[in-house]
C-alpha cells in the first residue's frame, strides 16, 4: 500500500512544525520550554494541556 506523498518540516530545535499527507496539512506549535501546545488543521485547533508531568487532555 502506497501512503502517497508525505512532507514533514522541522524547526531548528528538530521539532516537527508541519506535516502534510497528500494535501492534508497539520501545523504544530510549541511553547518556549519545547512542549507541543497545539495542532492546527483545516478542521480547527486542538490545544494540548500539560500538567508538568504528562499531557492531560486535548481541547478543540
């Protein structure tokens, strides 16, 4: 099975900031401490909640 075209873009800290799978684009944002804070797609933004130990939930 061919998954199609996948493009991933990384920032200077080696964090994935863009993921494109066959035209479906997801953008990721990070806080100053390097934790992923949001995933942005055409469907909207999902915010990730961190408690200092683990991701607790995702909020759309």
